């Protein structure tokens, strides 16, 4: 097998291993003192398109969103490190 096929295969295997270890550490609480879930306050706003090519913004009240303290998303939750950096969420209509 040539080098140009080995590198992507090794990278893919490493990502799969890291994701699996991240999932196991979350599910089995490794280390035991770590809390697997957290909350981040998110500010959401609706972007409503109008007929004259303008956009109306409607701001909602801040909401606490549950997140997971891990490297990757797991169990349907976004990682806390990502959510803390993206506290404003735009919803397009």
C-alpha cells in the first residue's frame, strides 16, 4: 500500500479511537469527580425575511442549554467548549 493511502487511513483510525475514548470517559465518568453535563446561557434571535429583501430580527429571552463536557458531541448534546464560544444563535425563517 502506498504512502498516500496509509496517511488518511491512520488519521481516520486515530479519530475513531479518540472519539471512542471520549465517549467511554463520558458514559463511565472517567475521572469519577468530573460532572459529564453542564449548562450554558444562550441568546437566541429569529431572523425573519421580508418581501423587500430586508430582515427583521426578533430577540428571545436567554435560555440555559444543556451541554456535554467532552471533546465531541455525544448523546445528542453539543460540547460545552463549543457552546460557550457560540452563545448567540440565529434562527432563520
